């Protein structure tokens, strides 16, 4: 009697999930990094922001962030762009306020 075919990550059409060093499943993207950065900057300010704290908030290792951005300055610039985009949308469409 044959055993059932084994599943393969190469043949699986489902969403890829990766285990983090802490044993949890983490799917990280630039949008998530930016959203958490903006939230942290709103709460704690620029002076208290660090990549290590961002990684803790995202539940990943600090180096995992660098797969999506090149530097802390890039993260801050992306966060600034996101906030600026919100203000621009509100200025163009006052009904969104």
C-alpha cells in the first residue's frame, strides 16, 4: 500500500509563511513596516525611535527589516511620505476628514 503523496513548498499554491527566530509565523512587508513606524513616531517621537524597537514591535529580528529597507533613514523617509500623502489627500478631498 502506497503512502499519500507528500506536500511540497514548490507545489503548494497557498500563501507562504515563514517561521521567525521566536517561533511565530511572520509575514513582513514594507507597508507593515511603514505603518508601525508611523504609529511609533506618533506615540514616542523621533528621538525614542530605533530599528531594534521597531523590530520588537513587528515581532521580528532587526535584520529582517533590512530585507525591505536599506537603512533607518529610508524607514523614516517612507514614514514621512506616508504621512505627507495623508495630508495631501485631505487637502485635495476635504470630505475625507
